[in-house]
């Protein structure tokens, strides 16, 4: 893993932590802005970037939000288009 890849990984993990904190504080506008940053990284990123966003941002975040689905669904619905597609891909990848 190169230094650039490590930097991207740390940046995405930091965005995940910030997003979770904003969700628990119920700051929807901040959450939407953070989703937008991740969406931009996802859209412009290469395969590696998309992969770490899927595995280190969307998966842990969606698991937390799905634990209390009645509360977390509103934040899952705020995902931008590309993140929604990635989230759906992860859900249906099990083949169930």
C-alpha cells in the first residue's frame, strides 16, 4: 500500500467518524455535506478508492444505521445516488 493509498484510507475513516458523530447529534445538514464529500471522492476515485469507501465507510455506517432501522432509515435515505447504488450492491451481494 502506497503512502497515497494510506492517506486516502485515513481520510475516509475520518469522514466515517465525523459522519457518525453528526448523525448521533442529529445534524442532518452536516451529514448531507459529509455524504457529498464522500460521493465526490467515490465518483472521481479509482477502483481502490471506491473499494475502501464501500468497505470502510458505507458498510460500518449502514450497519450502525440498520441496528435501529426506524431511526436510521432517514439517514440511509439521504445517501447520494452513487452511494445508494454501492449500498444496494452490498446488501444484495449475499444472493439472499
